[in-house]
């Protein structure tokens, strides 16, 4: 991850230089500043600066290299408990179908939206409470 931070800072400086050169070039060539391109390239520099800053903070907060970041690490080196997930659950598929139906209704016809909302209103509690009823209660 440390190499990514260096790469992103390098790209931020690169795009900052490119934006400055583009601004000067546009002014000399056209006689005025072409604002759309100038702002876009400066914002690209800001984007890479944000990414580098964030990844640098995450790197410091995690206390160094994680096993997932090393090429010589084994799979078992970084294998913590990530949470409890139900591999048999069909509720996420139903929820995605309901959300897709709502978006389809927004795009095609508003009469489809209530159908999608009904599917979402059934699928969301079903997914949340699937471990509180039936064979998988705990």
C-alpha cells in the first residue's frame, strides 16, 4: 500500500504540472484560458491528492503492511473472521430484483414503481430477520 501512496502523490504532482502547462499553452495559443479543460485537469490532480492522502492515513492507522499487501504472504496469514454471512440466502437476490424494478419504473413507466417498492418492502425485512425464524434461528 505504501507504493500506492507514492504513485498517487506522483500522479497528483504530474497532473498539477500538466494543468499548469495546459493553462499557459491555451492562453498563448488561443489568447484566453479554456476553463473546462483547465478545471478538469486541476480536479484530476486534486482527486489523486485525496486518494494519496487517504491511503497514507489508512497505512499509518493499520500499523504497517498487512499480510494482504505482501507478495510472500500465505493465505492463512491474513484470514480473520470477517463476519457471519448466510451462503444459502436468496433474500439479496430478491432485494436486488426489487431495486431493479424500481429503477426500471423510474426509467420506463411510473406504474412499475409500486411493484418494485412492494418487492423491496418484503425482501428487506426478510433478509434482515432471516436468522430469527425457521431452521436457522439463533
